[in-house]
């Protein structure tokens, strides 16, 4: 599961890097720039969710070890 979350995070980081190059910073809310911004935000959400998943798995393991 840990490898899966790391792979998903790496894919999200790659998507962020690609979409930053697609944003037209002169008009960021027009045309294809808005799609790139939405994808960047979605990728950031994925990274956040994977971090929460990794933390919850760590907590689950600690609780199991205490019993």
C-alpha cells in the first residue's frame, strides 16, 4: 500500500509540473489555462488525500502494536 501511495503522489506531482507549463500567466482564467489550474488543484487534493491515508495507516499500525 505504501508503494501505491508513493506512485500516486509521484504521478500527481508530474501532472502539476506539466500543467504549470500550460498556464498562461497573463490570462490565467481564460481558455485552457483554467483547465490547467483545475488540474493543478485536483492534483494537490490527491497529494493531500494520500498523505492522510499514509498517516492513518501509521496510526492503525501503532494501535495494533499496543494491543
